C-alpha cells in the first residue's frame, strides 16, 4: 500500500472496507509485509516478495504508516493485529524484541487516532506458537494490546494428512498456560484456523465434520472470537462457485448454535463426545460425534428425543429410547423442553464492560418468566468481591408469571475489589468458565447455570479430562493488581430454582 515513502495506494483496501461496511460486519486488519524500499533486508527471500519478512530499517517509517492507516479508517477498521505469524520465518525474520518495540510505537498511535479501535498482539501459529508468545510476554508485549491473538491450525501428520480437530485442544491449553504464567488477563482470539490446504483433508464429509467440531471446541474452551481461514481461497475452502458440504455445515452450525447456550461437553475413552445445548426454541439438544468413526450413543430416558438433524440441513424423527448412530460427522438430536414447569431465564446486556480507574459499570439483567412463574426472585453477585463492590437494584423482584422484569447490577472498582476478585488461572478457566464463550461467528452468549453438586462434578471431570494444569509453576505476584480481566456471576434464585449468568469485567 505504501509504494514509496509517503506514497500510498489505498484503492484495494478502500474497496474492501466499503464492501464490508455495506454488509454490516467489522474488520480486522493484520499488519505485515514490510515494503522492499523500507526493509532492513530488501533482498531477503520472503513470502509475498523480497524483504517483506524483515523489520523496517527505520521504525519512523513504521510509525508513519500506522498513523496513516489508523487515521484514514477511523471508525471503519475496528481491530488491528500487529503482525502475521511472527514465529514463521517466511513472515518474520526480525527479533521478538523488535516486534515489541514496534507494538510500543503502534499502540498509542492507533488509540490516539481512533480511541474505539482495539489492538491485538501478533499472532503466532501452531502447537508451539505459545513458546513465541511467552517470549513476547517476557519482553513486555502484553502492555501494548487489548487482546491476545493466535492461529490455531491443528497441523498435519507425516503423510500430509490434517490432524483431527481435537488436536487443537493442546494448542489452546498451551496458550492459556502462557497467559497464566505471565498473569495476562485479556481476551483470547483465534484469528486463523482450518484444515489448511485442501489436499490435507480431501474428503468433503470429513471437511464438514472438521468445521463443526472445531467451532464446538472453540466455544467449549473459551475462545472469545474465531476466524475461519478461508471462505473461497486455497485453504479450508467452503465455497467453490457454490457451497461445499463444509460450507453448508458452517451455515447449519450457525443455526444450531446461534442464540443457544452450551453448558457441558463430555467425552469417553471410545472417542464419543456429547455436548448439551439449551436452544433458543426452548428445547434441549445434544451434539454428538465420535472421533474414531461409527459408534452408538444410548440416550438417557429423560432426554425424550424426537428429532435428529444433520450437517446437510436435513432432519428426521427418531425414537426416544433407541440408540443414536453417530460417526466423525456430528449430528444434533433434539428432545425435552429445557424446563418442564414454571421457571424463568436470564438475559444480560452488555456481556462485558470496561472500568478505567476507580469507576463503575452497569449490567442490565432481564428475567423472563416461563409457564406462569410467579415467585419472588432474590438477586446476588457471586464469585465477586463484597456486596459494596457489586450491588443489585432491586435485590428482590416479584415475578407475575407473564411480564419480564429488569434489574441493574452496578460494579465498582477498588483495590479491595481487585484483591477479592482474583482471576482464575487460565487452564482452569478453559475447563470451566471457558464453556461460556462463543466463537466470533456466532453471537456471544452466557449459559444459564443450575448451581449444585452436579455442576461442580462436571467442572471437576472437565478439568481432569482436559489436563488443565499449566506446564510450569505459576509466578508469585503478591497482591493481585487492580488492572485485569475478571469474571462475575450474576445470580438469581427462587426456592430450589437457581440460575446465573456470567459477565466479563476489564479494569484498566
């Protein structure tokens, strides 16, 4: 875009930004590819062209370009990722410290030009990407980003065959380990993932299975946003003049998951995964697959199954008691209502908030009765600090069986609040609280949680199954700093009925 110093050609990016604005979607811009004229190694062989993987010879040229793009696209480009795959030599041959220096320059420039813009770290790739990220954190790079980015490609084996989607879990746990070790409490985004080149997973059915399983796993393990790579290119292709089976699976998964809440996934030694959903239509559903091939799932009697859906968009009636035939290709089975009697459900807005200094934030929670629920509901803020730091108004509401009721949770930041709200270690959050976060292609939801021994048991089982321990001991940091990202549970209860919704609070 910068053909020579100060000589820009914005035409291609202008057309992309204009098109995306017309579709009502936001954009993430990834920095990379130093122009040859600005490169510190202009003859070096790089992906994209000579010199593009080397750092600039003059960091003032970098700062000027960042200023130009952030100013030109203020309010139109929302996210800026600071480099593409810096752990791959074809994209970056400089040092990690140099990238931190570039981030230190870019972050305030972007924020001053467009205060609403968000900055992402550079995005390392693959199962060992966390090692690069640890070096970046060690050099202080986390200070110059609002979000941590990585590329979660599961990779391929010695015969050039794509690894199973479940291989990605190790990538995520490694990234969480790096975050925990360096006390980094920021959102985590997977800004590129797929089976990579199509010859590594040529079977259209297995491509569809890959898409579906990857999105469930991203949701389950707490990735805040996820970007498929790519719609109509040479990797992870979902469109070849028409939707591929994998593209259809992407569309069908959207219908399954959007507006739903995922509260648990279980998997057994035979490779069968069972993920429970409460869907927007008020019914319970289960997404089922087996990583190894054909298998059977014997449904519990209280599932009351009646319909099975596949990733081609078809459905058919099934018996409530007969075994469900499954394979590597996920299916969704639908059954009993999420609630069989008078009850209520929660909706929160916003899902997250930012407090700067000793400020406050408000979360509006709407309680909607179902089946004529007309009891009094007590509200509280659990998992948080003192009641003075998280107040509910009103603390009790009387439901009339038909009308929604709204309460306001007000959270105030203070040093006492920060000490009481110790952030969970990242691997534990991935196993338990990670269930709450939806990949970026779907609306971000928080599940309605029934508190009790059953939930605790599920959490412990997940922690054991996922190998949630960090790869090294936690650093000892003394008092927990005020700055950080915290998870609050906004709870509501009436007799034996208890629900909760989670929100994220960032303190700067």
